């Protein structure tokens, strides 16, 4: 009897770069995947390190794209943010917070230790309904475009290994 497909969640802080790159690659490989952030707001690089662009999780990728396009098309094209948002809006409408999702996953992959701690803390605070185990694994990925791509392939390899074991 065939087993159900592995239900995977990928989580970073803003559901923009690392989790979305992994979401993109995993979905292209046929995995049942969702992606999330754990932050209170979505933060994207701004014109200076101390001036990030901050959005609510309800803001769509398209709205962020148009806002940054209006603010400084050249800067956000050059640093890759517009390209990233364009990819994101082809995957799903807006970023999602992990803490607001009550779906069941077999495997949750986080992209940094702080996010891992936030996911585990949230899971431990929930009312246990199914008592189904979930594996939470951290894969430390630096938050830049190159590392997000490499990390996404590592995460995909890990998911392929885990799904072969079932």
C-alpha cells in the first residue's frame, strides 16, 4: 500500500528568501510543501542596513513588489529583491506566519537556529490534538540569494532521503 506523500514545511523569518527558494524547488520536485516565516513583520533590505522595508504579513508579494518599484527601481533590481518578489508571487499570494497555521506536517525544516527555537516553542505551546510526531530540523542558511539557492538544494536532498525511508 503506497504511503501518503511527505508533508513538508520550510520556515525562515520573513517567508521571503530562504523558505521561498526551498518551497519553489521542492514543489517543482513534486513534494507537498508550504513555507512560512516566524517574525512579527516581514522585513526586506532597504536603502541602508538601518532602514529596512517593513511589511505586515497580510501584504501580498505583488504589493511589496510595486512599493519597492515605486521607491527605487534601480536599487531593488540591482540587489535582487524585485526578482525574488517576482518569484514569490508566482508561488503564492503572500507570506504566511508559521504560528497562524494549524496544518499537520511530517517534517518542518527551519533555516536558522532562532527560527528553529521559535517553531519548537510554538509547537510546544499548542494543544495536542493528533499526537502525531513531527520532525523539526534546522539547516543553517545565510540570508542571501546564493546561500538560499544552495540551501534549497540541500533541503531538497534531505527530503528525498527522508521520503525514500518511508
